[in-house]
C-alpha cells in the first residue's frame, strides 16, 4: 500500500509503457538531412534544451528540489519530464519508476534517462508524433498525460498530402485549426507539489480573450517555402511549396520578440517621472517559469552625464515554502506576491527625480531568473545571468 501511495503522489502510476523508440526516428539528427532549415532553427530554442544535460538551471533546480524534498534526482526528473521529455514512457519501465519513488535508481535507469531521444529534449518526435490531444485543465495532467502517441515511424503534421520515403505520414487538424491546443499540452498551467499555482500561461491567455494564437508570435508569420531541403524526386513531396512557420520558438534569448511585448512611454509630473507600461501580449509578462523578472530602471544624470541616482522596480512572482521562507516556484506552498504585468494591462510607475538632474533614462530589461537564485543555485551559464533588453527611453529634464 505504501508503494502505491508513493506512485499516486507522483501522479505517474499506470501510465508508463514499455515500447521503445526506433533509433531511426529518435532524435533530431535523423531529421536534419531532409528538414535542414526547420531543425537548425529548432536547435536554438529552449525546447532543444529541455533535458537537464543541456540546461544548467533545470539541472540545478532538480538537484535543489531533490535535496529539499529528500528525494532522488531521478524521482524529481521523472515528474518534471512529463513535459520536459514527454517520451519518458519509452525510456523507463514501471518497475524503474517504482524503484525511483523509494530513492532507488539503477545504473540502467540513469542510462535510460540519458538516451539520445531523451537528451534531445522536446524534439521532432515529440510534437510530430502526437496523434490525438485529450486536453485537460487539471494541472496534474500535463505533457504526456494529455496526449496519445501515434506509431513512432509516423510523423504527424499539418499537410494531408505529405509523402516521405523515410517515414510514414499523417495529418492532424490541431496543427492548423487549433495550434494552441498543442502548446497547452505543457504550457497551460502548473502547480507545485504543495498545489501552489506556479505556471499559468494558458489560463492567462484565455482570460485575455485574445484570438491571436501562440504560433503567430512564437513561430512567426507564415512564409512560403520548402519543408524539405533535398530533392526526393517522385518518392516524396519535397518539391511542393508550403506555407511554413519558423521553428525558432522565439523567446527572450533567441529573438527580438520582447521588442513587441511592451509599449513604454515617459512623462514629467512635477518632481517625478511617470513611466507607463502597456503589455501588448495576451499573457502575463513575464509568464511561464515563475522565476522570471521584468526590471524597470530609472537613471538620473547631471549635465555632465554623470549618474546621480538609480532606482528600479522588479515585476515578478514571489513564493513561500512550507516553512514560510522565500522559495523557488517548485517548492512553493503559497504565492507571496505577484506584480507581473497582466494580459493587455496598462500600468504606471513613478520615480522621484533628484535635484540637479539634466536627463533621465528609463530601461526595461528581462531576466530568465532573478539574481538571488542565480547566486543560490550557483548558476554559471551566462544565458541565465544576462539581462535582455526590452525597451529604453531618454528624456531631458527642463
């Protein structure tokens, strides 16, 4: 009974299959020769970095959570992998999962979690092997628990006439008619083990009433081109001109998507500067992973250009653990505060301008995780230490 209880707590009992993935279709290196442009753009995305071996923040978060919850690394990874590596069911068996729930991880299991298709992250055979989506707003049913895989020699996409000599093909309506349905398999909502809401992009989107789909921003405008970069002759449909979107999955670190996210304006009001922000997106900014921050900075300069004063406000979600201490999202029991911009929100922030100021500069920047947690988790990857520019305005003080 105790073993069953642990499995139920993990939310993974009875859902793992023993079917393995055919190496012929397992990772993106098999797709690259034909789908060269699509694969190259995907490689810059966080989808391609969703395995702990390629993402320092994710790896160190797993270690931190496993230490705090007295669980094995593998036990925490299996829970997270339901979205980070949804084909995990093809990598580990029911007995492996059961052992992990007791902190027992065999060398075989560790090797399984490092198989090529697992290390490849949310790769081609994840999104393009989904045959059906059984959407649920239950945060306990995300990732692999809301989808039905097709045979792993069959690639599913938007084109009903696609033909390939390398793999079977099938079309699915959700790629064109309702692409959000695919995104919300993982990006709808998420709760911590203590049931605190720590991710809600899909819920935020629905509250906005927007009709703009996720792919219109994160995969860009439709462009005409070839999905296949080699000539397959009569054996395939490589010569057809298709309506395609980029597979960059644009974010702060691999695109200029932030430039269109927020409108910034500044005006003088007595001794203050009033900064107005307008969120142009149909979700919170920041959204997704709860450690992200938006930093609004005001710098006052004298007539010689020397800095007189610097002030900032950080827009973020903050969390408390079960002991009432500030926490990373994945150990949160309660939300301490949430000052992120809501969908389509206008917000004003006032900064006092010191005497002797000749000019003010207002900057907005974005962090993938706050400085405090960069230091606490000992993050070294510059990708997570960098501040990404969003918008900037200079104004003379008269």
